[in-house]
C-alpha cells in the first residue's frame, strides 16, 4: 500500500493544502510547531476516522471555521482508492460524512464513517491500533514497544501477524466445547428422567384398565338408548296435543283478527267522510282567495304598463322592457367608459404637467451646479497659473545661484563633478589610513630603539652598542617619522578641501534636481490650466443649454395642465349622462317588478283553480272508496259469525291435559338422561386419559431412543471440539515460534546495521517476546538499561523489524502500509541520527515501497528522494506545504532558513 495524494481544507493549522506523495523516501521538514505531524494525522484520520484521533472531532477543525474536509488517494494491492471525510459543526454537534470509492473502475463504494472504517480495517487487515503498532511511529511513542510488558508486546505482534484470529478461533472452540458439555449434561439428565417415567407407566397396566372402561361404557350406552326411545314417544303425545291447541288458537286468533278488521273498516269509512268535508271547505276558501288576487291584479296594471292581465300582454311588455333596458345599459356602459377614460386622461395629464414642472426645476438646478463647477474650474486654473508663476520665480533664483557660484560647473555637469570629487576623497582617505599605520609603526621602532640605546644595546641586533655600525640607524627612522607626519598633515588638508568642495557641490546638485522638478511641475500645471479652462467653457455652455431646456419644460407643463382641465370638464358631462341613464334603469326595474307581481298573481289564481279541481276529484274518489269499504264490511261481519260457531272448548281442555302429562314425563326422563350422559362422559374421559397415557408411553419410548442417539452424537462432538481447541492453541504456538524466529532474524539484521561497530553483539527474543541485548563480552542487558538515544534507536530498529516481518510475511510477501516515522530524532544525538539515516536506507533496500519521515532535523534530508517543506505564517497562523526535489536541495541553505 502507498499514499498517492492528500488534500486538506481547514484541517488543524491548514487552510488549504494539496500534496502528492510518491514511492521512495519522503521527508516532511519544517520548524517545530509548523504543522508537519498534522499532515500524517490527516492521512491516519482519513483511513480510520475518530479512532485515529487522541481528542474529539471538534479538535481537527481549524479555529474560527465550521467545516473541515480531508481527501486521501491511496493504492493497495494494485487497486486505487479515494476516501473523503467532511466534518461540519453546528448547534453544538458534529456532522460526520464519509465516502470511499475505487478510482480505477472497480465497483467498490462505501458510505458512512463506520462502513469506511470497517472496509479499511478488512482491506489492510489491521485496525487503527494495529496500524500505529506496525507502520506509524507517532511522535513521542518511539519507546512504546520497549516500555510495553512482554504480554502486551506479544498481543500486539500476534494481532499484526493475524495470530489473534487463531486465539479467537481457539476461544470459540473452547466456548463451543463448554456449550456441548452443558447440552450433553442436560441431555443425559433428561435420559435418566425418561427411563424413570417409562418404568412408572409400565407398572400401571394401562391396557387392562382400558378394557374395563370400554365394557362399562357399553352398558351405560344401552341404558341411554332405552330412555331416549321412551322420551321420543312422550314427545309425540305432547306434539299431538299441542297441535290441537294450536289449531283452536289459530281459529280464535282469526276470529279476533276479523273482529279487528271490522272495526278498522268502520273507522276508515268515518275518516273518509271527514276528509270529504275538509275538501269541500278548502274549495270554498280557494274561490274566495281568487277573488282577492284578481282585485290586486287590477291595482298593478297601470304600474306595469299593461292594459289587460294576460300571458301574451305580460310577455310582450317584458320583451319591451328587456329591449329598452339593453339599449340603456349599452349606452350607460359606453358613457361610464368615456367618463372613466376622461378622468384618467385628466389625472395623467395633470401628473405629466407636474413631472415636467419638477423636471424643469431639476434641470434649472443642474444648470446652476454646472455654472458653479465652471466657476470653480476657472478659479482652479487661476490658482495653477499663480503656482506656475511662483515656480518660475524659484527657478530663476536657482539659476542665479549657479551663475553666482564660484565653480566651473553648470547645471548638467554638477552631478558628474560631485562623483569625481567623492572618488578622489576616498583615495585620499585610503592614503591617510596607510600613512597613519606606517607612522604608527615608525614611531614604534623609534621608541624601541631609544629604549635599547638607553639600555646600551643595538636597536637592530640587540648587541652592545659600543663601536656598533648600526647605532646610526635610529636617525633614519626619526627622519622617516617626520616625513610621514608632514605627508599625513598634507593629506588631511587635501581631505578638508575636498569636503568643503563636495559640500558646496551637494547644494548645487540639490538645486539642479529642484530645477528638474520645477520644469516637470510647470509643464504639468500648464496642461492642467488648459484642461480647467476647457472644462469651465464646456460647463458654461452646458448650463445655458439646460436653462433653455428648463424653459421648454415649463411651457410644456402649462400646455398639459390646460388639456387636463378640458378633459375634466368632458368627464363631468359624461358623469351627468351616466346619472340620467342609471335613473332610467331604475324606472325600468320598477316597471319589471310590477309586471312580475301581476304575473305572480295570475300564477296564484291558476294554482288556486288547480287546487279546487284537485280537491273536487279527491272528494269523488273518497266517496267511491267508502262504497267499496261498505261492501267489504258486510263480508267481514259474515266471516266473524262463522268463526265464532267453529270454536270447540271441550276438545281444547282434553288436549291441554294430555300435553301437561307428557311434559312432566319428559322432565323426569331428561334428568335421568343427564345423569347417564355425565357418567358416559366420565367413562369416555377416563378412556381418553388411559389412551393418552399409552400414547405418552410410546412417545417417551421414541424420545428415549432419539435422545440416546443425540447423546452419542454430542459425545462425539465434544471430543471434536476439544481436539479443535487444542489444534488452534498448538497452531498459534507453532506460528508464534516461527514468528519469534523470523522477528529475531530481521531484528538482528537491523541491529547489525545500526550497532555493528558498537559494543553490542546481538539480540535474543524468547517465546514470550522478552527482549535481551548482549554486549560484546556476552553480558546480557535489559533494553531499558540503554541510554536514551540508544533506547530510541533500538525501538526504531524493533519497529522496522516488525514492519519487515509483516511485509515479507510468513508464507510470502503481503501489501503493507507506508512506513511512517513522526519526529524519530527527538531523543537522538547527531551520531545516532546518522545511524537512523543508514536504517532508512536499509529499509528502502529491503523493498519498502514508501517511507515518510516527519522531522525538523536537517541531517535526515540527505536520505530523502523528495522533500516536503512545511511553513507557518505567523500572522495568519496557517501552514502551507511545498514539495521539492531533495537531490537538487542545498542543505546549507536549508540550515540557513
């Protein structure tokens, strides 16, 4: 596995960062606190989410921001993946969204933080803790494995090499064995219980008891049959008597019914006669009402405009009113539209007049503004002309300074002359320094010679000066001192003259620069004066044009007001005509109302006449119905007399006595049958119970046989689970010993690389993962007895050996994550850092595809294929990354930075 690219947005100190990673050794370099480790934490977080954080999700969001985003592209076992995590803080909670997808066309996607973490764990065959223990040596955790107990170290390495699965399987097999033992013990107990239950039931002679009960059941059944036969004979007697009673009862009911019908017919005849009287009264009232309505019709004929009250006259009058109303409404609509249109025109024209008057005022104000701006431009031009005059006067004074200066230089040559004099002054100052040094040396020789002479020795060779040819050499030195003093004095005078001349020319050079500035300024001001004059003229002309436009707008406003007044008068005339037409409509409505009233009264007269005819017909119908009822009443009275003669009271009494005797016998036999039924039911229940016991006995025997087979199978399964538990334990122990041997080999290879020329010989790792370091003299040491730097380096060697073992695999190479070292030099001095460089080179030689090192140590840069520089802006407190080619990097310049 290797990381290809990581992109951050508002993650810890990063605002925006996008970094591509390649195979080989990548060193992430920068000052402490610049945010180097945060890049690796982002990769770790992208893979495992919150499980990769020491703090909370809120801690990774940049201060002052509400949302963070991390994207990681990585390749594992030839397949490319992209994982994205987004955190958003709101309302005191964190929304965590996560997706993973294959980017090479494979149909692999996962949504949700947990689903992504579980997929990565399965893909890499390691969870977040295993990733840290195998490939990610985090800052401050370099001594984690050496400080761990052997048991913790054993569990860590076993989990990395998937041996934890074997222990999990062994525990599962053990749990299964215990479960089988529990079930087996339970089944054996049940088997004993079944044997006891079967023996108890066999002792009860269930089949003999069943025969006795079935014989008794036959006797009871025969007796019940005898009583039921006698009960049926009693029922027949009772039913015959009841039929006789029922026949006489029906005749009596028919007699009562006929008598009731006679009474009903008589009542109906009386009721019909009353209704005929009511209809006769209603006919009389309807005729009176017709007379009143006809009088009311005559009163409304004039209002309705009718000569006579007929349907034809009403229809003709209504059509006349409809035509008239339609004509008036058409004219009314036209007049209303005309009046509304004229009012709107008047309002609009008045508004336009006001708008033109306001616009005239605005244009007049704009003209005043333009006039003021023109005046201001003219004044500005005058001010600039005054400034030009002042500058020209200043320039004339400066030219007079050049003319009055006692110098053979002009305005254009003063700068060159000044540079020449400064160069000469520099040469003079160098000569003064040389003369001062030479003079100091000469004076020293003279003072030394005088001391020697005073002591009686030669100033040149230190021998006694008596009769020495070198005694006269001091005079030459004294002459040299005098000559140097004179030359030095002359040089200092020349320096003073040059200083004075340079100071004079400095003033003239400044004056020349000022003249240049004045010329440029005058030229600029003259251009500005011309611009301001032109601007003033343009604005005066524009102001005059706007005043003319304002006058035009006022005239247009006055004309518009006159037209608006005319439209108001026309609208008032149209409104008066509308009122007249509305009055006409009101008159038409009154006439129509009167016509409607006449029509309604005519309809009322017709309704009353219809009512009279209807009631007359009903009186005739009621008379015919009563005639029919009287005929039926005579028939019912004759039938009543016949039924009264047919009723035999003596036969009714005999049938009643026989029925009572039969019912008494039925009550007695029912009690006996109930007793016999209860007995028969008891016997049947007993037979059912015995048969149930027999079935239960058979079931117990079948269950006992099946349970015996089950116990035998469980005993075999118990033996198998015991063997499986032992096998997983033995396999884990065997693989652990192989891992110990392989890890000891890789650890000693790494150890030889790091400590080959040191005082240490080799390392031993026993089956319990206890580490021992041996010195050259064979003396064993606990790793904790090493110095701080040696212990840190030893732990790095151990972590690299574990990584090698995991990458090489027991049965062949396996894809592993990048080897990540976060600040591994914290506890190392320079000598140990060089060994760490060798260790990194060796891991690359072993075939580790990608190694990422975070460090502020410049010495590790030499081991890098690519260098990533991290810097933090102290003003914004934001970190940035920059990738460089380590082969072209100047290490010295990096150290200067």
